C-alpha cells in the first residue's frame, strides 16, 4: 500500500535545500567567503529550525482544554 505523502511536511523540508547547497559550497566548491558561509549557516539554521518546528506543530492533538 502506498502511504499518502503529506504536502505540509514535504514543503517544510524543502527549506533545507539552500542549507545543503551552502554546505556543499563550503566543502567542495569554495566560491563564497568563509565569513558569509558562517553567518548564513548560523542564521539559516535558526530560521529553518523555527520554521520546521512551527509547520510540524500539531496544536490540535496536544490541546486538552
């Protein structure tokens, strides 16, 4: 049986693509300055963590009021 893919989860994890591209540039391509890469990784990690956490937050199931 094919499991139904939840579009919400799929879209939330598409936000990791720029993060992966920056990591690849840092280790393989060397096109960006080190300072830009470090700043991007810090800020984007915080942004994606909050975004994925808020998208996947299931408030209706945890609310017992």
